[in-house]
């Protein structure tokens, strides 16, 4: 479809305003009655030598690497190892995000914000007896669990709770 000069100027303005191609497609249909496919809109924008703007990512405030003196952890909390101390494949990930607060003596599961190399998703788990382990799911769907204690095997009840918590977290993440 050939657009008039005022219509081309409108498309140029929409691109300058940061509209996406789908939004331009909708506006062309509403305002000018021009029913174009998405691909036709892409070609039109290309023919006009326009480049859609990439959305600017939100700027997150920088946090200091070391806590301020007034915000230090109690000695008991500082002495306990965190998920980054667990053995596992690849470099250490960023701190994990807790999935949900777990009552004392229950299985607590966290998902890493940065996935370990060679895995689809990874995280850590603390079983009801206090033993921590790193877990991962690889591209073949194989689940791996690496406990702090060599040869550790969680109880059957803990395994079932871990699997249920992992299933719930995977559903939240869209897996």
C-alpha cells in the first residue's frame, strides 16, 4: 500500500515517539483505514529509512558490595554458609532469591538469579535437618542435587517436599 506524505510523516512521528511496530500497525488501521500485516509495517518502516527505538531498560540503583557498618548481620547469621558457598558446576552465582519463607524444620528452596553455566535453572535447598545443597536442572531435564555433606541422602518426606516446591517454582518461572 502506498501512503501519502502526511501518512508517512505520521508514521515517522510515531517511530520518534517510541511506538512499537504492532502499535503502529494498529494506529494505521484506526486512523487511516490501512490494514497492513506486521511484515508490511516492517517493510514500510524500512522503506522510510526509520529505525524503531529500543525500550530503555529501567536503571537499578547501585548497591555497595559490602554492607554499611550499621547494617551488619548478627554474628550467628554471618557465620552460617550461604548458597554461594555450596559446591557446584561453574562460577558462583549471584545471591539466590528465596522462593517463599519456610517454617523452621521444613524444606526451603531458592532459585538462583543467575543460572549456573550448563544448566537451565539452578538454586539451593535447605532440608528439614538443616543440611544445605545446590540443585540444578540441565537441558535434558535431569535434576542434580549436590549436598554439603558427602554421601548425604535426605529423607523420603524431604525429597517429596523438595519436588513439590521445585514443581511450584518451575510453574512460576514458566517451565
